[in-house]
C-alpha cells in the first residue's frame, strides 16, 4: 500500500463524520468544575484516607492482610478505622509529573524486570492473600499479554488465583517514571479518592461498577514519577468463557494497597 | 484563569474540537468514544492552559494530550472494547462512476478496519504521520519518543497494516465481521 492510498483511506474513514454538537461554554463549565474538584481533592474522603494510609503503612512491611477485613466494597465503614495520619506532603498532589530523567529501556531489561517481579509475586502473594489457591503469574506485557518491546515504558500482568474455589485475578501494572503525565489529579475522579502519604507519594482508591461487574483499583503515584496499580475483580478477567460474578471484589483495599505500594515493583533502567 | 486566557482557550477549543475528534476516531474507531476523548483532552488542556499558551504548537500539544488520553483509556483494566468495523460511509464520491465510487468507498473502509487491528502505538504513528501530516519530529514530540522510534513504529505499522488488510479481506470473503 502506498502512502497516498493510506492517506486517502484515512481521510475516507472520517468522511461519514456525524455532526459535531460542540458547546465551548459547556466544556468550560465542566473544566472549571473539575478544576474546583481537584483543588478540593486534598481534603476529600477522610474516611477513605484513614483506611488507605493505614493500609499503606501495613503494606510497607508486607504485613499479611487482616483476614477479618471485609472484601472490598465501594464504601468504607467506621468499623475499619485506625489512627489518623495527616502529615502527608500535600503539595505532591499538585506537582505531577515530577521532573524525571528519561531512560531508554531495552526489551532484555524489561524481560529481566518481568522475571524478577514474577519471582517476587510467587514469594509474597501468599502473605498478602493467605486464602489464595492455584496462584499463577501470567506473562508480563503491554499492548498484549507477553508483548514486550524496547522503550516500552510500562508492563502489566495478571496474577490468577482462586478464593475458596472461585477463580479471579489481580492486574498489576507498573509504569516507568515519566510514563504517566496526568497524575492523580487527572486520573482520580469521583468516586475515586486520593490521599497523600508520608513518603511523598499519593495513593488513589478507584472503584468501578457496571451491572454485575465490580472492580477496585489502588494506585500509588510515587515521588520518582512512577505509578504502580493493582486492580481486583469480582470475576476472573482472564477466563475464556462467560464469567461468574461474585457479590464483591475478591480482594480488599488493604490487599490491593499491599501490591500497589510494594517497592519491589520499580521500573529501573 | 484570567478572562482573556479563557477567551483564547474557547477559541482554541472551537478550532480544535472537530480535528481532535476525527483523530480520536481514527485511534479508537468509535465516534462516541472519540467525542469523549476529545472533550476529556480539552478539559486537561484547560487545566494546563497558561503553560500551553507559552508553547508554539498548541495543536501538536493537543495531539499529545489526546494520544495520552486514549492510551490511558486503553490501559484501564476494564478497557473498553473497540469497534472493529466502521460504518460504511454514506457519502459516495459523485465524481466517479458507481462501480469506481463503490470500489473506492470499500477501499477506504478497508483501510480503517485494518488500522484498528494495528497495535495502538503503531496506529497512532500512522494517524499522526499520514492523517495529521505531522513531521517525524512533531510525531516524536507528540508521542514523547525518539525520532528513530517513530520511524521504526511507522515501518512496523505499515507492515502490520498490510497484513491486517489482507486479513480483513479474507474475513469479508468468508462472510465474517471483523471484531
């Protein structure tokens, strides 16, 4: 195919463009509303913040998750509150992305990282999810599972496991410093809650529900500009047949926080 | 934001809305998602507007934000599925005979269907280079990668596009709809 044919094809592809009903005033109103919400993000979600900070502290020492903790619901109950920590460097919420040095990652280096993370997960998964069975780490990749290429600045993988016989998985995504340009301000929208942590990072807890599907993503935006996310599901997202849905996500916030704040997941050149 | 900055942003948004939506559609293959991506990108640009206006090429910056927004959207764990087949255009080029016009229409549709099968970053390079007519340097800036990466991604993208076109044609021949 010639360049000319490609250009013609692309122009032709948008030839049936539907009418654009664009109202700049409405867009401005939305932008201003989101800017206000972002400014108030620092003080938002006190109850969630308490839990998230406590969970992060727990995760730092890789303390096994509390077996009595409720499975991740999209609300936070008073029964799970712990001592309040409020000393986070609040400025970090507004200073994303931090200045980072640009690195080039070879595919070989990325595969090394992937292999190390796989080993690490195999060692620690049982501590974080004590009731997990049949734990398996699927290939790390990017645009597709197992797809790793030079200068790819993120890697993700599913860890599949069962809880009381129910299959599910957690998705772990590790983004290199500089990969994420939007930061918690841009990524974390209601009902997501963001919390600055004492180490200068920001932890976000982002629930998602649609019909029978429930997901919960905990992400740590780190001072070096990297981001690590862990997503739990109420079904098995890797299954090849129609999934069965549990009532709630099968990992709780503390467990997901343990993965997201684990500094073994570092994208180093 | 100062009033004059808001006015400048409003003008920018009106000027860029349609081109950004077209570019987003070529990325994702869904006009509704394209509209969402365009709006979200403009909101992000609004937040950074004082910084943006100091840049010479605000249009290219908008492409960067759009691209990031789309890639971020794709990476969300509950990735939205993409529409693998665009609607056949209603508008036929009246300057051609019916047979030739239909052939050209099919050809264009084929290109876009095949494009949606090309990996996202390669697809983005092809759209930025051959639809938005960005230079290699501008594409590298928009994608935040080296010019060498743009060249290699474009070469791989074109190769994959050819393969994908053959697959789409084969699927159509067997009466299957691309997904």
